[in-house]
């Protein structure tokens, strides 16, 4: 699933259990998205290069850094997570 | 009704996110943001599930394996255009990490994903090849062989592949230095290593996809790669 539409970003995002904030050119962002794909975890992607609101969120969550990927799994905010950290968060939130 | 801890955290997280646009930039706002980031790092430690690989490896190996994280980054615009789609992929023979000769034309009959990358041990390159390693099953489903090429020696390739668990061939464009990179029009004369570039070569040896990263730290979009492979296989 691609970027959340800008007209209702917060409402849409609230309904998405997993949101990946990152860039299309970042290997780590691509890795996380594909990891979720392979594990059949529904998720959306917010491109922080093109979506200022998404970039502002990431900076807000990370103390000002535009860290990518930043992965929101329900209320857990994972900054540049390893795959075992993603897996643990998915299991904790009953998404796998 | 009493909220569960998870529901409470979800509500607090949502309210925190909603506050951001309402606050003017200030030291106080920055302090709140930093505090949030610190809390997430603490939660990150609590969330860790699987055994960390460092527990199973020596400290020295872990240090080497993670060197790329603190290595100086590479930046800068592309200097070369690469070869055009539709052209015949130039044949070559290079050594892999085990000193085996690998000849491109021997791979006729399969799609080849030819990955030119600047250098072993560097940050973006480490992530890019690990990404492809994790996707090898999907590349195989698309009848595609992934091959990496850089100007590093076969000894560097061997060590790096061992540390990063890379199992697809890494070829040494070492001597003459960058000869194949020049053949494929991706050699950065100013730096002495290649562009970050990627070619998809079809079963007949024709270039069907050509990508030179506009900035050297940009990794080609893997979704686009698979779309291209699907398109080639359906043709």
C-alpha cells in the first residue's frame, strides 16, 4: 500500500497498524518494507522525501532526526530497527 | 471501562502526535521531542525478542561486522550515464572471491542482475547487498542471477561476504583497475571506483534495464527491480 492520502492523514494512519516512514532510495527502508511483505503484514509507506507531514512526524518522534526507516507498529515507534526488533514488536502486537 | 496498558499507550501516542503541529518551534518543543525519542529507545530494549547475534560471535567479529555503520558515508552525484537499454551487454570474465572465473556469457539463458557498487565495507553498499541477499528466493523465482561487481580485490570480497553472509558472487574488477566498470560506462574517474549502478540483462544478453543512481548513496528501488523482471519474463 502506498502513501496515506494527505487529506485525512491522521485518521487514515490511526487505522493502519503498521506504517513505514522512509525513503524509496534507502536500502534499510526497502528491507523493512519487503520484510513486512514476506511476512504478509499489511502496512502503508510514507515517503518522507515527498510528504512533509510524514517528515515532521519522524523528526518529532526522534528528537529532530530524519531517521529512516522509522516504523510505527501500533503505539511502538521503532527507529532504524533490526529485523528481530520488528519481529518482536509484531509479535507483541499480535500482528504475526 | 478501564483501559488496558496497550490501549492507554496507543491513546497517549496518538495525542502526542497530534500535539506536534500545534507547538511553535522552541527549546521546550525540542526537549519534548528528545524525551520522546529517549523513551522509545528504552522501550526498544524492552521489546527485543530474539537473541542478538553478538552473543554467538566473538567481540572482534562483531566489531568488524558493524564497521560499516560508523564508516564515512559516500555522497555525490553520478558522473556517468551507463549503457543504454537495448544494447548488448559487454561480455567479461572476472574472478569471484574464491578465484573462480565467472564469464557473463556463460549465464545466457537466465536473467542477470548486474550490481555495480562502489566498495566493500562502506555503509550503503553493505545495506544494499544485504537487501538483495534477503531477496534471493524472489530473484530465483524471477529466474534471475544476482552478481555484484566492485573494484575491490577478491580477498576483500571474500572477507566481506563472510561477514555479511553474502552468498551470491562478488566479482573483483581489480586488475586492470575498473576495466569492466569502464566498459559499462560507470567508472568514477574522480574516485577510482564505480557508480552505484544496476543492469538487468535478459536471457539473450541484452540490457533491458539500466539504472545509475543519481546520488551515489541512493539504492535502486527494489520494487521497481521486480517490476522490471516481471515485465521481462512476461515479454
